[in-house]
């Protein structure tokens, strides 16, 4: 609403009424109220204000840390469960082709770089993607190709060769996995 009023100097002026303001407050009263709140923050003092800000940052940082740690843990659990599931599936497929040692858990490794295994007779026919099952107690190594569901090579592990197989496993796989049962 527009109100016309006569000012002290005799000129006619117009005032605008703002909704929410009382008529007794001047037209810039809302800005004074905001200014008072800002002044009350200034009364807190810079030391107290910096402590409050640091506490807010610490709480937010703690929340973020816990949130992302839980996501990281869930991801790791999922990856390990997937690897165990894949190992179990491969052992079941291999168990249909050859009799596996029952009381032993094999070390399982996937060949990712065939060229690193050159010069080793056991890996002569190996290809990337083949899976090595090493039974250290039974002293048996099995090279299996899941893409065609065939056993490529089977060999006994001797003391000298086990070091070579162990070194080959470490070179060709990022994470060897094992299972608790060979068959169900």
C-alpha cells in the first residue's frame, strides 16, 4: 500500500508499507532487526566463533569419514564374497572333470599375463584367463581353462617346482582366493 505523507520540510512523499511490518516501525525496520542479529553474533567474539566453526567442521568430517568407511567396508565384503563364490563355482566345474583332493583347500590363481610364464614347461599351453589350482599338501597342480571347460595340464609339485609355481602364482594374480570346501 502506498501512503502519502507530508514531510517536515513541506514536501509530499510516499511511503511503502511492507507486509509483516507494523505501522509504528520505520520502513527500514526489518533491516534493523537483521542488523541487530548480526551485532549479536559479533558479541560472541572471534575466539568463540572460531571454536564453533571448528566443531561444526569436525562433526561434518567425522560423519563423512564414517559414511565412506562403511561404504568401503561393504565394497570389500562384496568383492571377497564374489571371489569366494567364483572360486566355488570353478571348483565345482573342475570337480566334474577330475577327482579333487577332498580334505584340502587349494590356492587359486588366474593367469593374467602369459608372457611372464614363458620358459616353464607346465605353463607351455597356458593362456590368459586360465586358472591354476595348487594343492600343496597333495602336491598337485591343475591348470584349467574355464572358457572351454577343459583341463589343460596336471602335474605333481616337487619341492623345486613348488617354488616356481608359487612365484608364478604371485606374478600372475592380484588376489589369490581359497575356499573352505572342494565339493559339496
